[in-house]
C-alpha cells in the first residue's frame, strides 16, 4: 500500500491493490460508492488511463479491477484526506468480504 500523495489544488491520490477474491464487483463497488458519498470530496478512481467517478457503481465495475489489480483513488475537497484514508482502508480490508 502506498501513502497518500498531494497532487495539487488540494487533491490527494493513493494507489491501492484489490486483494479480495472477486475484485471490484457489484457489492464491493456499492460499498465503495456508499462510503465515498459520505465525504465532502470529489472522488475519482482510475485504472490504466480510464477514470470514473467514485460515486458510480457501474463506472467502478467497468474498470474490471480484478484481484491483484492496482487502482488509483483521487479525491479533492474539504474532506479529501479523510475520504482517501477511509476508501483505502475499505479496499485493504477486502471490502469486508474475505
């Protein structure tokens, strides 16, 4: 797991690795979206140049992030650091599934 990195304009990024058995599937994406929506921050998730909103279940699923894939989570806004920390913890905890 990497540490949070500022990327300008108050935005923060962190690269996390998907470690749960099913990857970023519907239930995991729903948990991610629900958590991302709790913060005053705009969350974006990227994989191999494709960027989607952290508030879109379908967008997250379209990334096809399976086990072992790395995704970049970026957030900007008043609670960006809190959002990144919480979302990274969710991914690191295997979405509380495994």
